[in-house]
């Protein structure tokens, strides 16, 4: 028995927004009979979902090799296994994304059994690296406590929406966001995700936010860089904390000028700390134990923008940088298990 596997690979490094011209689709015939000859123990996985993330654009500048398989968080079902720890039919998480099927070393896979009320999509969004980034930023970096005020930039993205939901569970108030458009701002407030959201391009609204909230916020989750980081420095309290999780505003453009108010951090004794979620994998079990009951109860929604079909993966990737996604952006290949 064999399967035809399709995967994207990078063939040119984009200077700005990535497009179809920077990728090609490779089709391979994967023979299940040849699987036992592979070492180390390996799984053949049919991907159900895979994630598209802002950091993928940064990886295109050098971390991803041209003509090689791409990396990305994925969920799928095992078709065949040479490992005693996995069986056909198991649902697994792995990092061989942008593909319909993948040969995954057993050591790189994690078997999951989603409880009733938790969709598979949650494991590549709010329960995955996206949600863990938000949780670590709030609990380990920003050290958010009940009753404290939180500001979130990139408020409508995967990390932003996860941060708002988690912060509400932690008792933060108010929870204020900054996003790209007035339409997205209205949707985020209507959904109850935030108490207030301002569109960065709405100059009068942004000016009001600055005037009314200077030095108000105990903590900030910052994911844009440039002018958004400057805004965070202005609005955070003396001795406040800024958890810097990313810089989506500069992944597809020339880096913006550094904030001109950096010395304000000295005056206010603000702590700005960048972090990578990969350094906090040991927090995953704690995080899931904390959040899963709230997903099951319906208190925390799974905010995702789903793009249907392998052939539309690059459209989903582009949407991250043009403000089209609400919550985490994922590609669904087949109906979820």
C-alpha cells in the first residue's frame, strides 16, 4: 500500500510578503511497506490540520532551507508505525507541517486524546504553542495578578486572543487591546474578548487611548514591535512589565526605527523581557491542566480562522500579515478526527 503525499517547499526567499512564487508543491509516493526499513522508529501521519504562524515568515529569511520540507505545528492520524508506542489510528501532534502526509520520527510525536468538548483545532491554537506563548507571557514574564490592568498589541491574533482569555481567567481588569482595523476592534469587543479595543490606524481613537491611559497598565503582551512597542512603553505603569513575544509588524517590511522613548523605561523602571516559548516546554502540562476545564465548560472559546484545503495554505499565510485572521490561523486538510 502507498499514499501520494504533497508538501510545500521554499524555492526563493521573499523580500516582503511571501506569495505562491516563493514555493513549489512536491508530490511523493510513500510506500507503507518500506516503513520498517526506516530508522529511528517512524510514523506515517496523515495530517488533519496544520498551523501557519508569523514566525514562519522570519524563518524564510534563512532558517528554512531552500528545497527542503517546511516546519509547522500539525495534528494528524497515524496510518502506520514502527514504534511500539504508537498504533494506526492514534491522533498525534508533531512539527512536520505544510504537508498532507509526513514521516515523523516517533520521538518527535505526541499522542493526544482530546476530551469531550475540546476540538482538535484547540491543540494547534490555544492549547498549542500559541496559547502557551500567551500563558508564559502572562504568568512567567509579566507576572499578571488579579485586578491588574493588561494591554495587548496584535490583539486579534492567535497569541493576542489567547492572552485576553487567559488574563480574564486570572482576574485581570481592564483588558485592552490594539488591533489593525476598526472592524476587527468591534468584533473583539462584541465577542467579549476585550473590554476595549482600539484600531492602530484610527488616529483619533489611538490618541484618546494615549491620553486616557498613560501609565495605567500593569502589564503588556507585545507582539508587533516598532510603534506598538513605543505605545506600550508610554502606557505601562512605573515598574510595569512588558512581555515581548514577537514583531509581526516587521516580518514582511524593513525594520522600523527603534522606539524613541526607550529611556522612558529607565525613568519608569519598566521591565521589558523578550522570550521564546521553546524555552518553556516544561510548562505545557501545567498550562493544559489550567485551561482545558475552561474550554470544556465553554468559558474559553477556541478562536480560529480555518482555511480549507492544502492548496490554499499560502493564502492563509499571507492573511496573517494583511489582518485577515481572527485568532489563530490554521489550514484544515480533512474533517477533524
